C-alpha cells in the first residue's frame, strides 16, 4: 500500500516562530488532508488540498501532487498551535480504509 | 447535527465485559470510519462503512470486535470480553464518501478496561 511519511516527528519552537511540516507519499493520490489534534485529543480538519495552495489565517498548505509531497506552514506560532499534525492521503487504490492512509504525525510544542 | 457525535465520551469497564460505542455521523455523510488511538500513538484503522455496508473489515484486531451501521446513519462498535489492551480512545469520522471530501472526526470515546 501507499506509504506516508511526515517530518519532523517532533518540533519544539518558541511562540512567534514560523514552522514548516512536511508530508511525503509514495504513490499518486487523489487528495490529501491535514489535521490538527489538540492536547485534549480533538482532531480538526485543517485543509482538504489535493493540489495547489490554500490559506486559512496563519496556516497555509501546499500540495505538489506530481512530486508527491505536501507542506503545512504555520506562521507566528501560538501556544494553541501545540499538538499533533497528521496528514492523510486518499489513493483510491483500496488496500484498506477505502484507500485512506494516515501518516504518523508531527508533534509540535510551542513554548511561551 | 452539526458535527460527528460520539457516546459515551468516557467508559470504564471491567475486564471481560462487553461495551458498545456509538457514532452519529454528520447528516448526509455516506462514509464512516472507526479508528483506535492508543496513548501517544497514531491512528489505527479499524473499519470503514460505505452506506450500511462494510467493504473493509481488515483493521478489526480480533473477532471480539464488530461494528454495524443502520439507516446510513448511526454506527455501533462493539467490543466483547474486553481486555486491558483494548484501553484506548476510539474515534469515529465521516465524509461524503469515497475519500473525495473532507473527513470530520468526533471527539472520541475514551475506553478504560480495568
């Protein structure tokens, strides 16, 4: 099945810093999504981004499907950005979960 | 409802007992997923429904686990004869299906088996 790798696995930053999280995938995908899991365990869908660039406030995401990667940018980090960021890809190739595969996540800690 | 609703939010049970976890997806969402998340770990796929059928049961860890969905709406995940290793957060998610729309998660059920 498709492999999804996220980097870095852990990241510690000071409040106000910018960060870039990466998601690489091993095969063609139909779409890609980014999620934030806050310290209380809630999973929020940040972006549904099969290709191109989207922005939502301080967050933006870019997916380059032809090169099999996506980037999540967080600018002017706040402590509330702490948590785990997951990417998930849909390949439509079956192999389980309707072809939806999650990465292992990037654990982000923003220190005040 | 406005979002995916799961109940109960917390469940403590004794080893060997059966438990039922409920998920109410967003209205109109035909695809429904169950995941398990152990403390500090990633998401472990359990089962996926398209409508009321489950084309993929490959993630169910043992025959103690089963799930059903009725009316293309509510889903129930049942764990029989619970074991301590079943302790985890069980997450439900829904979408318009076939992975071609954003996936939305519920807040999960935290299961503790004592």
